C-alpha cells in the first residue's frame, strides 16, 4: 500500500535552515508529481510547493518563494524540502502528499513538525 | 492569486441532519475543485474531485456540486463519523489554494 513517511522536522532558530524529507513506498514514485502542504497549529491547510513527476517543473506558494526549494529523488524514492531563512510563521506540521487527478491529493503522510523559535 | 472562502466556519448539527458547506472562489475555476475531510490529529482524507466526483470508497451520503465560482459539499444524513473539519481546494491554477475550513460539530 502507499506509504509516505516524513522526517527531519525539529526546532530551529529564526533565519536558520532545515531540510525535511519524505520516503515514499508502495507506488512508482517517478510517475507521480508530489507536493508539500503545511498546517500551522490550530489553523487550516496551506499548499507550499510542488514538483512535477520528473522533477523538472517546480511551483511555490508566494509565502515561501525564494526561501524554500523542493526536490524529488526518484532513485531513492524520496521527496525533500529545503527550507532557508526560516521565520516564526513557518512553524507548522508539514505534510508530504501525492498528486493525482490533476493537482488533487489522494495520499498524505502523517506530517513532520517544524518549529521556528529562538 | 485565487482566494477560496468557505462558509460557515463552524456548523453545529445532529446525527441525521442534512448539512451543506459552501466554498466560493475569487475567480472562475471551472470545476477544478476538491474537498477533503480532516479529523483531529489526523491527515486530511480526499473526498471529492472535479467538484462532484466521489473518490473511491467515499460514502454516497457525500455529494458535491457547483462550477465557476460557487460550490457546495452536502452530507445528506450526518453520521457520527462525519464530525470533522472540511476543506475545499482549487486546482485550476498555481498557486493552489485551500479554503479556511468548516468545522462540523455535534449540536
């Protein structure tokens, strides 16, 4: 069955960097576009970034453009999100999600918590 | 960028009630609208795509309608398992966007 397992979250100071990852299993990773969606504590869902199936096309929310970078490693079936210049408002649970049927999300990981605090 | 607005933000209802949640887009998105259900401490669950097509395994008491800018999610007879927060999402264009959510509470 499809599994998405995020890792790499933690507490980081403002202005610092962090890379989170998502290990995929149970499907042909190279054939699917993948996304990151985040949820701040007690808040709603916010789409963050997307990678096309082959990793050549990338899209970002305005709030993270220029600071975050998504990458897809189809040799290791792993999705990454490099987060630089982190701010307090980046504090959230970050979900790795699989795209299908257009840019809709049929499978979600359980999330990795990122907390930006001094 | 397209903004998605859901109403109400909270809804109190009883088991067996018919429930309707509204989602409005700031510009036309054709029928590129999806719905998700999220329970506390859990990842969202995919319910509906193309505004009205149920994902496999989703109970038939859920239905979606609308096109252009105005959409609805209806639960025909609310069940105990349906108390949750519901989100709409546009996928007409990037940046993708979710509505603010509607929490369905027990009356």
